[in-house]
C-alpha cells in the first residue's frame, strides 16, 4: 500500500468516526428530548447506572449519554490519528497526538478529582 493510499485510508477512518459519533450523539439527544416532553422527571437518578437508566428510557440519562458521546468523538479522532501515525512510523505526529491524549486525560482527572 502506497503512502497516499495509507493517508487516504486514515482520513477515511477519521471521517467515519466523526460521522458516527455525531450521528449517535444527535440520535441520543433527540430521543432524550422527545422522551422528556412526555415524561415526568424521576427522583431515582442515583439508584442505578447512567447506561442502565438510558436503556430503560430515562430521558435525562439519554440526554447525558448523547452529550458524553459528543464529547468523546474528538477524543476518538485523536486516538485514531495517533495510532494511524504510529503504524506509519510518523513518530513526530504520533507523539504529539499521544501527548494531546495525555493532556485530555489529565484534565479529566483533575477536573473530577
């Protein structure tokens, strides 16, 4: 496989990741919004996990899942690029991408700790 083909394949993978992430997020948010129009807010928010509540049709949990997917989509993009560049042995870009991932992880740890 030539370098141009590898670059095109990596770009195609990133494109599909962004499209799927945005589509999944939009679907969850719209579904949660539609359910919230007919649902009375429940007080059992802490009883079970977020995904369990979302699977059972809790509108707020679906909205939260949609926002989480939306936030994780760019992270997935950086991860795919970092791995793709590492496989192509483009160490400069790969290390920069992994550094960005480390900074994102650090910000999550410091922001929630």
